[in-house]
C-alpha cells in the first residue's frame, strides 16, 4: 500500500518517496507463474524445471457447453486422504442419505510413474435418483455399443486429480471435476482444496442457471460428508501415530505408490 513497484523478476523498480539517484531496497524472490482456468499457478520448485512439468489440460473449462463451479475450501487432513477418498468409489455407503443405495462396479485400472487411473460403473440398488444428481446428469442418452453403461474415470496425475462421468451412450462427459490439494502447514495435516466442477449444459438455453441452486445443494452435501470422513481418518492416524489400515484394493495400493514416489518427504 506504500506503492512500491516490482517487476516480474522481483526487482524493486520504484519507491515514490525515494529520490531518483538513491539506492532502491532489495527485491523479492520471484517464481514462474501462469494464469489459466481462473487460477494462478505458482511453480515454487527449481525455476529451470518449470517448463518441463506438464500443465493441467482442462479444455472443458473454456468450452461454451459447460458451466463451471469454483471450489475453494480448507480441509483438516493430509492431501493423500483427499486423493484416496475420490479415487476409491467403494465408499458410496457414506452418501446413501443423498444418493440412495449405489452398488459400485470396478472395471479397470491403468498406471504409470506419476499417474494412476481407474474406471467404475454403478448400479442403483435402492432408492430413487436424487434431484440434484438428475439435474447434473441431464437427459440420459440411449446406450451404444461403444458406451453401453455409465462410466466414471478418476485419474491422479501427480499432483492433480480429476474425475469424469459419462452417461451411457454419451460422447462428452456430463461431469468433469478437477482438483488440486495444497498443504498449508508444516506438518501437512491441513490442505487447501481448489477445484473446478464443470457440468454439461442441457439443450435448453439458460436452464442450467435455474438448476444451479439444486446442483450446489446436492454437491455441498456430498462434499460435507467427504470432508467429515477424511478428517476422521486424519484423527485416527494422529491417535495411532501411523497408518494401520491394511489396504487390499489394488487401486489404492497403486495410488499410495504414486504419491510416495512423487511427493517430497517432510524436512526436519
């Protein structure tokens, strides 16, 4: 607020109350930055490596046939719990109050050095489709040979994660969720979650704006239940002093390896 001016390298180039020939204060450290998707991405690592790291590819954010909701929330858990929660769709019992009885079908998984991807489908075992879900997914196309059932694909490409949901017969996902989880404390037991929730617009112009409050209500309920459970997992880890979970699901075992292989250990 004193109107000091810095250039993009962090060098102080002007202080209004300092005479022209006087020495200016030291600058500040600069970081490579890129602005896109309504966010500013700051690369805090080795600046020379900034251009070698893949930048998120989220084309549906700029597509006119999708409406985007920005997510920005603080969650009291390590970021790995967030990755695991979204990646493991066998916790739908947690959301039974909002979604009814859902049976999850694991279809396939693929993985690499810094990524892992899994496909699911779902069967409604009890209850009716909730309005919020119906408004999000819109009219259901007829199944095709190429897409005979609803498909959800979840991918962690370190450090980002996204979820795409195709209804049977559709060529474009009805829902695309992209998330980034940033630790905010030294112990990394708190994270700031930034997300983009992109929902395909229905064919009737303006209808998405009328449905939006119901979509927000529905998704807020899902997010609240997820936050509750991941914070309980963090509390259990703290109470026990370690992870005593005997994981058997290959997807989560693979995810843990990706996060361990690519994440940095806590410094002393």
